[in-house]
C-alpha cells in the first residue's frame, strides 16, 4: 500500500517558480497556436482534395492519393519535421522553423483529414448526388451546397480531435527551434533545474486550450445539425 505520509508535495511542484515562469512560458503561446492553426488550415484544404481524389474512379487520381495518405500515416511527424528543416537545405531550399513546422503538420494531418472527409462524404446517401444530377446541378455546386454541409456535421468530432492532436504535437517543433510553449519550458528547466514543476505547468496550459477546442466543437456540431 502506498504510504504518502511525510511526502513533500512542495518538492514536486514549486508554486512560486511556476508563477514566476508563467509569463515567459506563455510567450510561446502565439507560436503554438499559429503553427497549429496554419497546419490545420493546410491539412483541411489538402485533405479535402485528397479525399476527392481517393474516391475518384480515375486511377491517376486515386492511386497517388492513396500512396500519399499511406506514406504520411506510416511515418513519424518528427522525422518529417527533420526532413523539412534540416534536409531541404541540402537541395537548396531553406525554410524557417515556423514555416517548416506549419508545413510539416499541415502535410501530415492532411492524410488523416482526407480519410475523415472520405468517410463523411461516403456516408451521405448517393441518391442526393443523383438528384442533383437530375436537376442539372454541376458536380462542384452539388458538393459545395448539398453534400459538404451534411458531411461537415459528421466530420466535426474527428476533425476536432485532429486539431487537438496538432496543438499538442506542436511540442515536437521544439526540436527544430520553434519558440513554442514546450521549447520555452525547456529553457526554464535548463535554468532552474526543476523539470517536474515546469512540465506540470506546461501540461496545465495545454489542458484549457484543449477544453476551449472542445467547446468550439460543441458549437459547430449544433450549428451544422440543421443540415441533417
């Protein structure tokens, strides 16, 4: 049985150090949110076209999309960040840390978003496509005005999970010198030699961010429910 008598909780989390370090650590919040939002935006745009290509009857569209999705889902995002930031300069293309991180998370998340979009689009009754065709409504118009609004409601929960994963995964961008939350936390850890306090602090910062994203998810689900 675990005996906590005499355990020094103050030695685990130094409240005074946490309060003193909070402003500096929060200085990385704009980079964290900027990279996450940019990555999600890239992923959403690319993911939609990948989903359409993946579902296409044309093999020249379907197989490249499948290969891209397979590659991105089968390789660690950290390796991909290293390729973009440290590898591309060898071929004469140098990206800033923030651009490399945004592109990395965007290109990687697009593979997962594509599969979410594909499943959501396939869940819509094919009769709606046929009705749109019978009414002489073009493919892109039917997709934008009829199919996508319904598919979006279905896709909101898993897409929100992807966004949460990106927000938390931005901590990996610290290894390519992006000044985000975790990178700033590591700076303080190296200076104060109190890793436990600082890592608990940064965890307590990520948590409310994800809570706010969950609230946004609930709002979007209600908004798009009218299409179902």
